[in-house]
C-alpha cells in the first residue's frame, strides 16, 4: 500500500473518531516541508515523516503532505533530492537540539520549538516553517470586532450543527439555490460588503500594539454552521489542523502543491475533501497562491486572499495579511459575457488554471447541491459590483501573445495600474497628444514613483529584471523596450550600473529583516525559518545591496511573512490637491459643451485629453497584497518582441491591488515602520540561515 493510501486510511479513521482531533495529533504528525530558494529551479521532494519510534511507522502519516519547492540538484549522490537549504536547516536544528541540553529555552521559544520534530531535518521551507497544532483552541477562536461591517450573528450561532447540503436545482432554479431561499432561517456572522484589509492575530504581539482591527482565522471562516462549500488554496497545508476547524460534512476543495514531477492531479484525501494540483513544467516552481472561497447558506460568498499558509504557525507566531470581501448572490443568474474582464472574470481564469473545474466535477459525484457547479458560475451567480480592488495573478508556464501576456505577472500589474488611474510614465507626445488651438497643451511628464517591496524571500536580481518590473509598476507598456535587442539592452543597463551603481534605481526599496532584527525578535533566530536570503545572492557582484532596507513590524519585535508592494508618487500630497479642481473643471467642460460655439475636432480632443482615466489626479499610489514575493519567479520575465511577447513564469501567485487616494493610507495600510531604515552596509547584513544560528 502506498504512503498516500496509508494517509487516507488513517485520516478517515481519525475523522470518524469521537475524540478531539487536535488532541490526537502529536507534534510528530506535522507536515514536513523541504526548503529552497524562490528563484532557483524547483522540484518537490517526498519527505520521510514519522509517527512512532520504528522506522516502518516513520513512513506513515495522518497529514496530507503538501511540500514546498526545492532546487533541482544533479543526481550525483544518493541523497540528490536534498536541497542546500534543507541540509542547512538540519544543521540548525541539530545545533538547537544540542543547545537544549545546556541552555533552557524561554517560554516564548518553547511555544514554537516544542512543535518541531528534531529527528527529521525537513521542518522548514522556502516560505514557511511549519510547527505543530496549537496547544489551545482559544488562540484561533477569539472573535474580533471592527468598524465598517454589519454584525448580525448571535453568540450561539457557532454552536449550531453542521449544515446539510441540499441537492442543487438545475436550470431556472439556479438563482434560488444561490440565494439560499430554501434556508430562510440561516443566521450570518459578521459581513464585509465593501472589503477589508487587516493583519492577522499574533500571540507574540502585545495587546497594546494591536491598535487596529485584526483577523483571526475564526473571524474569517465566520459562522461555520452556515458553511455549505469551501475552496482552499495554500502552498503548504497542515491537513489535520485545518480539517479540525471545519465541519466534517461540508465539502471542501483543496488546491495544493503537485508532486515532484509537477503532475496535475485530482483525488480524494478525506471524506468530503477533494484535492487538486495544477501542472508545473518539469516539477519546477510552486503553487504559491493562498486564498479561500467560502459559501454560506444565505447564498453569500466570501472571497479571501491572504499571505498565510494553512498551518497554525502562520496564524499564530508570524505576521500575515488578509484581504476579504463578502459577495452577495445575484437576484437572477446572468448570461456569460465572453468580453468581460472584471475581478470575477479574472478569478475564473485563475480557477481554471488551477484545475478547479475537474475538482468540482469530482465533488459533484457525492455532492450534487454544490453552490458553485462550474467555474463560470462565479460571475454569473454572484454580484461583484462593489469590489474596488483589482486581481493580479501569475500562472506558471509560458505565455505568448499580448492576449495571454496581459493577463499574468508584472504585465498584468501594468494593466491594473492603468485601470486604477495610477499610470506614472510620460505620455507619448508623438501620437497626436499635442493638439489644440496654437497653444502648448503638452501633457505632464513622467511622475516620480517610490516603491517599497516587503516580502519573506529574496530573489536573484539583475538590473535588466528590476528595470523591467519598474516599467510595469509605472504602468508603462513594455512594447517599446521589447523592440530593443535584448543583449544591447542588458549591456546598456549593466553599463549604467557600473557607472552609477544602483543610484538609477534608488526609488526602489527592498525590505528584508536584518540579522539584528531577527535576533531582537520575540522568537529570535528559531522563529526565522520562513525568511530566506542566500549568502551567494548577497555577495553577488550585481546584487542590489544598496537598495535593502530593514523590515520592522509596526506591532513590535515580530517577523513578517506579509507580502506587500507600496507605490506612491513623490509629489502626491501637493499634486493631488492641485489637480482635483483642474480635473473637475475639465469634466464639466467636456460634459457641458457651449451651444453657441462651434466645437472643432482639435479643441474637443484637447479637452477630453485632460480627463485621462489612466492618470487619475486623485490617485496618489497603489498597494499590492498577496502571495507574490519580489522575485522573477513570482512576477515573471518578459522576452520576445512587441508583436509576439513571451512571458515565462515559474510560480502560481495571487494578490490584489488597491488604489490609494489619501497620503495617510500609505502608513495605515502597510505593516512596517515607514520610512524603512536603509541598511548600513558597513555593519548590517540580511538574515541568512546558513550563516547564523
């Protein structure tokens, strides 16, 4: 019998037991994860977890092992599947084990290190270190209150029995099923109709530092007795833990990392649970998206996009970010629109790429009443009209042609920047923009953009890739630089680097915790297993060390797994006020023409040009939140020509971009101290696991 069969057999037995599932799992049942650099070739190695003391038992586990990506290493030795980082992590844990014999741990460190299995080296990953289940349920079940949402749930709502999923009607009764009209007595928990961005709760943060509302996983799941269907996506999953938090009768579709070959798959993992994995070319890369779709009896759907994996550690000991919004059902199902390109359409594109269509088909065998029968039901059955953020995804693989390229990676970011009115590149005056009656109506030039990138993994950077990303961040089309011969462009950028250093890119700040920040954090170096930078990267001759800034949480000495990109215009405060009146005047003039004067083509064009929807005078920047680290593996690399662009992406990633209209939002929505402190290269260096501990 295969290891997966044993997993399923044991998990089913456990799911039918009457005892508390969390108390049944020991720390040795935790998912075992192999680590790697985010920017190197990847493959997934099958771990060797253990449940008991014998070697035979050690190959059986009750958890679904969703492993992270590891570098491809030539099979020159018997342990060729080991990554450099996995070996380094093993050494670190060995040192920790030796230290335990002579050096007592502090209480906070016991909370984390007690969950690790010291007999197996595979306890951390490229993105995430995964400890065991929480010792107390209360860490996950304390509700938080906030402003801006309707609170309708009673304190007894969560005590209701798990819902019974009714068969879903077909044809004209689809709207009734979506609206939950057969469940008139359902009680809903807190809802967020206009969207909400918060940091996650953290047991290492003093209550005095939590001055803003936070999310606990209990808050996000809401009234679990009202759930009818759940879609989960995570890079690494602690199956026993997340399974214990959901009603066992509710059907769940889990999206995770494929096997070492990168094969797409669909299979049952637990009663009412189906797991799907998307394909990865040659097993290289990772399915890094972290999101949830939660469906309730009332017909409401909750969309959740986060930076946290489905492991207890991510929701307890490190800081993460969550954006969510509740979506009401449509009164009537609308026809599918092949020309639509809104938030819902983009999400359908993502779900299709992940293999959700096949997963839904597998679930429908036992659950005919799923509220989401097909991927295309998402936009047709739910009203996304109040969503004010834009979806940005990266789909692993090769994408050719503008139609495909514009939907993924940093080129999708470029399109979104234009959609929200945050375009910052100079207008092309060669295409007829200098129109008017003999007067200079030249449009404003490029606006200076400052960018701060917060993440947990560092890539292998080059001037060419950083310049490529910054072009998209400004909303500038890549078609112009694609015309340039690649080798000539790379040589020109390298020459600029040799002449001026990284001064030409000084508007970019890369945030990553310094060694000192890690040492001073509540959990110290033992809690930094989710932060990754390699010594060979840092010492590279073209590495942008001058752009590095320390990553310090506003909530105190805790490490951040949040991935955010903040982009703001340098002249945001003054220009925002100055341009508002001008924009309103231009709109009024365009909408109310003078009936006594003849409107020439040139003057009409001139007036309309002042109303540039891609350069909204009220937008002072934008914020990205999601799974993307600031790496080429996450955002992709563009090549080809202006006629046939080619985007190559290694990972599956997902996030949202929101426009900023008030300068104070930059500080309110971000999770780090601003302005971030620049590294003093004479004494500062990043946290590098193989050099510390």
